[in-house]
């Protein structure tokens, strides 16, 4: 259950930011999630003016890079692809096989940078 609570916390902060960015005329931002028939899922997809801008995967415990995040980063080529790690985890960067850059950031660092 801690994972679901963490996702809800991030969802609330992202939704607030999406509204703030749209209201301040930075573009038309919307918040979605992605899942396909093969059950590959990314927790959040923020679009800017109708195009994928940010893919975000939330992890409650430090794990390997999400294969679904790698897949959708390569497919959609958003400006940002981020996997959130548990609070206090060291920042790392990973690169997928097709060159899509995925940042791995501690959740507290990411949330403090929003707005």
C-alpha cells in the first residue's frame, strides 16, 4: 500500500503543477497515465500542447530501471523521462539502448523542484 500512497502524493503535486503551467500561459498541459494491451505501464504522462513532454515512473523501493519507461521513452521521445526513487536515494542517470535519456531522481528532490 505505501506505493499507491506515494503515487497519489505525486499525482496531486503533478496535477497542481500542470494547472499552474497552463494558467501561466506556458502551454496547454494535461496529465495522463499510459498502459497498453501488453500491460506495460508508466505512472504519469504529462503532455504539452498535445505532445508527450514528461514521462514519470514512481518507485517506492529502489529498483532497476523500469522496462516500460524505457519502452515508452524510446517510442514517444518526450523531453523528460524520469524514474523517481525513494527519498534520500542518490541521483543517477541511465540511458536506454535507443538513446532515450532517463533520469533517476529521489522523490523528495523532484517534488521540491516542482513549481
